């Protein structure tokens, strides 16, 4: 019989993550820039481009040091810094959301995932995917990136303890290469 590590090669990948080493980025840490090996650059139809530009203006006008548009050099691939709110289990911790727009925006949501390290939260997978209906089936074209980011910020602020979803290992491995917008999310608690 082969050793367990051969049967389940991903278990060591997930077990090494702890609350101690999942505290986000240090202030001034620019390592997130190298995570975007390939910039998501797409030619947007005029109506879509107009809408993305409107979202960009709203994000730039949003005056909150805990939610900051950090990079929008490429119109279709943004990075937004999210800082954990005061009095929360993520207080002062810095995380980054990657927002990628597609030609079907705003009919479908943009792809929004946490860059690694992702916060240890019961609706955030270690691969950065966020279990949030608004990013899938409950998407409404009247929503914009700021509204989604505020929803994610609020969701993270509600955490009482740091933990991963019960199906983190399986979902993180099985969703590799899949569009996060096509995931059928099923929250694991009764309060969602």
C-alpha cells in the first residue's frame, strides 16, 4: 500500500497553514506584484468599458484607508487592498483582492478573489476564492466593484474566529483552473 502522502499529495499543502502564518501582508510588502504573473488584459466592448470606467471612478473616490484601490494600471485587472477593521479578528491585517473584468460585465460579475495569503475565514478558501452569492447566482448588474468589496469587507469583519471552510482542501484542488464565477457556492452555516 502506498504511503498516505502519495495518495493525498495536497494534504501537506493545507496543513501547514495556521492562524499564525495567515496574517496577510506586512505593511510595505510589495510581493503581491509578482503574484500576477499574467495580467488579465481583455479588449472590452464600448458599453462594458464605460461601466468599468464608472466603477473605477467610484473606487478612486471611495475615501477609506481600509479599502483602497492599489493598482488599476490595466483596466481589466485591478488590485484592491483590504485592511481588517478595528475590533475584529483581522484587525490591522492587510489582504489584497484581485478583480478581473470580462467582456460580459456587468451582465455577469467580475472575478474577485483574494491574492495569497487569503484570510482564514469560513467563506474564503485557501486558494483565494470567496463563497459569496453576489459573485455568482445572486449577481445583480446594478452592483459594482465597490459594493462587492464592501460586502466582502463586512463579511470578513463579522468573523468571530479564524477558520477555513470545511471543504477547503477539496474545493481548492478541484476548482483549480475554473472560473470562480461559475462555482455553485453553498455556505456552510445557517446565517448566510
